[in-house]
C-alpha cells in the first residue's frame, strides 16, 4: 500500500496454525447456510464480533487492524506437509507465490531495479500458464505501450518521470594519480551536471552561509571561481559526533540545497562532498544518483568521496596540516573558514549523466467472458511493486535496507493470481456460465510512487471505462486476524453492500463494509474516473514499510478465505444481468491515528517532477483541509514544509514523527518554501479528530 503516514504501532502477526482445512475457491456462489448449520458464536463484550457479520461504517485504514486473538502454538516436530495439506491447495498456492515474490532475489520490487523486471516476468509466466490472454498491444518504438492495437502483450510499458539519472561516463583522479574507483572511493551524485574540470581544491568546511550565533563557513567576499569546493555534510558537531544545533539529528542549517546554492553563488567549478568523520546521526556511506537529487541538476560536476579519499586530498594539499578529524573540529568550533589547498591536491573530475525516467510496466491477462455480457468487464488488481532498498517510502533508519514487501503487496498480488486461476477454471470448465463479463487481471507497478501504474492505466485504458462494471483491489491481504476484514468502496455503486452481502455472509468473516472509494491504493485511480470499486484489506501492523515485512509473518489460511471471498464477489458482479451503477461519495476522511494532533495537509504523492526547479527537500503540500491547523496558519497548496521548530524535514515521515510529539494547543514554528522564498509561520495544533 502507498505510504501516506509512518508505520503505525499495531500487533504483528506470526504465521497461524490452521484451525480447520481451508477449502478451495468456490466454482460458483454457494447457497446461504441452511438451518442445520452450526449456530454462530455469540459476541463477547469488549471483543470483536464473533462469527460472520457485515458491519457498515467508515474504516480508518491508517490505524485499523483487527485484534489478534490467536493462541500461541506449542509445536514439536512440525510436519509441514500435513500443515499445507490441511490448509488446502489455495492456501498452499498463495503462500508459494507470496514467499517467492518477497524473496530478497526480487530486491523489494522497486521500479527500475532488476527485481522489478523479474517480478513482471513472474506474473506473465503464471498468466500464460493459467491460459489468460494478453491484455495490451505490443510496445511501440518509443518504448511505450500504445492504447490501441491488437492485444499481443501481457505488459503495458510506461515511464516514471522524475526518475534517477543514469551515469553514462565518469572519472576522478587526484594530482595526476591513478583514477579512483567509482562506487568504492567516490560516487557521482544525482544533482551533478555534465562537465570536465581539473582544478585546485578549496576546503569550505560545512558550507553554511549563515548558521546559529553568526556562524559562517565563508570569509566575506569568498570567490570560488576556477576552484573545486570540498564540503562537509551536515553541520557542526560536538565531541560525541552529534549536532550542536539540534536536539534530534540535524537542524535546518544542514540542508544540502542551501550548501549547494552557497557554493554555486560563489562560482565553484565543481563540488566534492564528504561525510564528517565521527558523525553519529548521519549517513556516512556514499550516496548514488537515486538518493542525491537535492534540487535542480547543476551545470557543474558534484561528487562524493570517501573519508579516506578526502584525507588523501588534504594530505597532498597541506602536508602535515592535520587529519580530516582535526579539520572537522576546527570547523565545528568556527575556528576555520575556507582553506585553499596546494596544487598537490589538484583534482580532475569528469561527469556525464543522461536524463530520463524510470521504466515501469503493468502486467495483465484476460479471461474472456461468455454470451451477451462478454463485452463488459470486471477488473481485479493488485500492485506488485514495493520500496526496494528503502530509498523512498520508509523511515530514515531503514534507508539502504532490503524491504521484502510480503504483506505489501506480495500478498495481494498472490491473491490476484489465485483468483485468476479460479475464474479461468470456472469459465473454461463444464459449469461455465452462459452469460458472464470478461475479467481483466492486472498487476500494477509503481503504486508506492504515487499510484502511478493504476493512474497510467486509467489515463491510457485498453478497456473503455463505461464498459467496466467494477474494479476489485487487493492490497495487504496477508494478515487476516480474528477473521476480521475491511472491504472499502461500499458506497461507490448503488446498493453495492446488498449486492455483495451474499458473498460476505458466505465467507464466514466479519466484514467491515467501509463506504469510501478513496484511499492510498490503486482502487482510488478507478474511483476517480467513475468506476465502482471494492478494496479488500486485512489491516495495518508494525512491519508496514519496514524490512520486517517478511513471508513468515503471513497467514495462508486467512488468505485462502479472502481468495474465496474475492472469487465469490467477482462471480456476483460478473454474472448479474445489470451493470453496477456508480455513485460518488466523499465519505468521512479518517483520522490517521498516528498522532494526537492533526496538521491538515495532504502530502503530494508524486515524484520530483511535481516540484519547481531548485525547490528544496521537504514536504510538498498537495492540498490543505479547511478549518484545520494548517489553514489557520496560512499554509497553502504548493508550499514545501522544510523545517519544524528549527529542525529540517526531509519528508512526510519526519513530519509525522514531529506530530506524534505534540499535544493540542502547542504552537510550532513551521518554515515553508513558497515562490522561491522561505516563509516562517506559527501553527497552533488542533486535536486529531475524524471529519464527520
């Protein structure tokens, strides 16, 4: 699921032992339970409702998660074969898919990684194996799949704008020595321009134009024309290696955008970045082009070097002048400003980067309908991408770590494949319905990047929207707890709850029938163009968007129940004579539940292409809710929130962390970047409450 808030503290679920054999997905809707069926369990005060129920009302998808009433299982000599034989073929097939897609070999399935391409191959393989037909025309000469043409491909290719540039050529050496090894000794940064330069080095310390208490890294009139500026990351540190100016991590003065601007304004011919030795809270590893796009690309080279290379540059340019740590301490105290190094430290840098987006692709197959309904459609979808190695969409402490994305969303992708198998078997079997709508099964790419795959599809559809009766989305369906399930979108079509109620009741689950058709997942793209939707979701947990979202935490028994429900829903919608009638409803906007206060802004979901050239890092505001803390303070759409009480914000996750530390009535100083200028606002925080 697309992250709009940080991970929420809910119980993580271990693999449940089967209580009873799970049945395969139904070939056709079952009859309602007879009077001879066992009586439903009675509700227990203070606990979730027992037995199958349909509960109509809004579900706060940011904080809702069923209570986990499962008992710990004492097990010796576990017989896995018997476990999965008892679970049944659907649970087994689903779990095999989910474990495969969340394997580290798939690299967290972020767009642009080889693992994403392998995941797309995996989906295409199984769609072919199940007998699904291709869903798209062949890719055009421009690399993009056209909307029109005969369907010969399972993939819809598109490009994510704002993706990281690619290093075509790059070299670096010091004082005519051997070339340094890129990736080990140095790296090209994503903000770098294309140029070649050989010039002496000036060490500019932290490169801060104006910090606390009059601190500056520059002498008045400093001119860096024809010089390479070597600059520390972050800001002055204490003896423990922590910021002198912030109580947590770093202050706004550490912002790379400000450092770069200060050096460009002084006409530096190139920039060398180095992490200060001993920094406790910052990243010391070399960045790459994907993690270092700090604003609009420059006209000059910008690279990062290792501590050892920086030490070597200092030693050649100032023999006996002290170590990198010695100079760090001088810059920490403000005892040194710009320091020109000798010709022995002259460096040669050459960079050539190509611009362009990140390749992405939706993967889809078709089960053709029957009879007079065959030209109408049901779409069943799930996003197969995740956040890769955590360079976006996760908390700072997880940056650079593999995110397997088992529940989010190997679980939904696996369920989609299992539903496709059941529908393909039904439509191709002896009990095939005489009249049934065609079903398009789709794996969406780039959901975590702002619903980009589903947005691309609804803007470039291969099936006319007025022919689609419903879109069913499965996102995070791998952790069913207490047989308690949320199904959103229940007011996106007239009488939808009543139409689906037979399937809900046959499922044996407690169904939270949420009215809203919006939300941070791919169904929202279809709802936005007037297509009824259903969003199947088992709830949030502590492992959301962390490296701990692994396959062994999933619940295959619960997944089999969800697959059976989804198959039943597809059949009800695909075989009913009339097409569902869309109805739009804003519904209640849920309180996200991550803080006692609410700011009232919606962070933009897109990438860097949504930001103005030269815009700083921070939280880009896509919308401001009326009658909130943000609207009271004068925050407007297009603002970039860059600092909170003097501490820099690097994204929405950091801002939500700040909110968790406040109570209603607190006044905070928020700095926003607006029309090329910094604006400081006083924000009085209100209590977080759901909108009615």
